[in-house]
C-alpha cells in the first residue's frame, strides 16, 4: 500500500480557502486517492475521491497533478465547523477481495474565528 | 447515503469483564466489515477484517482470543473484548464495505464506541 505524507496541522480563519496537500510518491496505477474527515469521538466521513485531474463535489475539490504523486484537498470558505482531522488515503480500485484502508497520521485543521 | 450504526456508543466496564460491540449496516449488505481502534490523538489502526460466514482476519499484534469477532449476517458484525483491562480503553470504530459490486466500492464508517475499562 502506498504511504501518504501530509502536514500534521494547519490553522486557518473563517471564510478562507484551505488547501491540504498530501504526498504519495509510490502510488500505483490502480490506486485511487480518497480523503476522509473525522471529528472528535466520531467515525471518519468520506469527503471526496479521485484518480486524476480535478474532482469537485458540494463539499470540496480535489486536485491531482499528472504524475499523481501528490494531491490537494481544497475546502472553500471554511467555517468553525470544519475544524477536524483530514486523512488522505491511497487505495486500489479493485472490487475483488476486500481491501482495508490504511490511515496515516492525518492533518488537524483548526479554523479560527 | 449508506449508514453504519454501532451500539453502544459508550460503555464503561470493570476490569476482567467482557464487552460486546455491535456494528450494523442499515441500508446495504456488507460481506466485509473492518474493526479499527483509535487512541487519543492518534490515527485509526486496523484490528481485523470481518468476513460474513467465515473467520475474521486479524492484524499482526492483535490477539484473536481477546478480541472475538463474529459476522453472522450480511448486516451485523460484533466485536467482543474479553477480559477487558484498562489498556483496552479506546475508541473502537467499524466500517462496512458495500457488497453491491460497484467498481469504486466505498467503505462507510460507524460513529464509534468509546470503551472505558476501570
């Protein structure tokens, strides 16, 4: 499984755009990039997933360069409620045998008023 | 979206007793469920993979006789912490994989169970 590296923590202010970058130099051809959000004492929540270029949903955007060795989660106009730990994961696409998720250390995002 | 529930959400037990935690997929079938443990300020650590109708697969260092897993149906997996000790106090989280066969399968996480052993 490809290892991921992301900043341990980030601070931002309400209303700002936040970009969290994750490195995954050993990503394989059949790997997807997935981001989860976790609030204290809650299970992780799926945010966004992508394979290449750009993916956008109602919550965030995910930018993936051509070499796919990194990815950037972009949160537009964050609010205090976006304070959470954000995990970047790399996992195979295969729908065959079960694939567990390997969580790295995550990025603690703190949004300040 | 798919929902995974856990019960109880919080439990306090005495050292030496056993505790059962349930994980249910409410609106989808899950042939595979995963159990994670998370200590304060730490990341999730996979404990075991629970397969419906067969034995669970445990990660290295996780005692299978201490953490009993049963996946008796496509919507329910249970984790029993036997002879619990204070060092077993942690946040236990399950996830369930949608078995519909979508190529881009998703895992859905439960809300977690806070176990405190006194």
